[in-house]
C-alpha cells in the first residue's frame, strides 16, 4: 500500500505528500480531498493576502469612524478626551457611537424632547476619561443616562482650565 501520493492541487501545483501517518484505508481518500484544495504555499499566500486586505479594510473603517467622531465632537462642542495617547481616538469613537445610539433610542424612537437631550449632553460633556467611554462601548444607548449618573469623579474632566 503506497504511503506517498503525488497530488495535483486545485491551484495547479503538484506536491508529493507523505501520508504514512494515516491508516492505509484513509490515504487515497485524503489524497483526493487534498486535490480539491490549494497547495500549502498557495493557501498561505491567500490567507496572508486576506489578512492584509482585512487589516487595510479595518484601518480605512477606523479612519472614517474617527473622522466622523471628530467632526461630531467639534459640532456638538464635546471636550477633548483625557487618558493614554493610544486610548484617545478609541474613546472618541466610542463616545460618538454611544451618543448617537442614545439619541436614536431616546429622542428619535423614544419620548425625549430636545430639552431632555440637552441635559444628557451636558452630563456627557463632563466625562472626559477615554477609558470610561471605551468601557461603555457595548452599552445600549437607552442606558446612557444611568451610566453617566454612575460615573465616578475620576471619569470627569480635571478642574484645571490650562490642561
């Protein structure tokens, strides 16, 4: 019973596979299965290219989200985030997403009027710690008021006007 099989893969490459680690009754079937797949080198190249395209897509998505969050923060006079440099943009995006979700849930779909929303916005302006917004990134928009009320003093902006 042969242990080595020369397989022509679907990518067109021919590879000799040592299948001695498989039982004799499963070698031929496995060799047929391999023939329906790309060879290891082509599979790795496709996987690496896919990873790179996902990374590029994610970077472009993050850049678009950051641009929208920055424009929104400027339009609605939101304060700058505080915290480690690597958390600032993430915190800003998280704040934008949660505030947008809250507006939809409470004003657009809910019973709040613009005056109610203005009060919530003021509370949100007091929370400048990027980590707080990041921690709330998966929260429901309808829960934002309760979350803002529960925020601690360490989450609120510093009193120093020269920061």
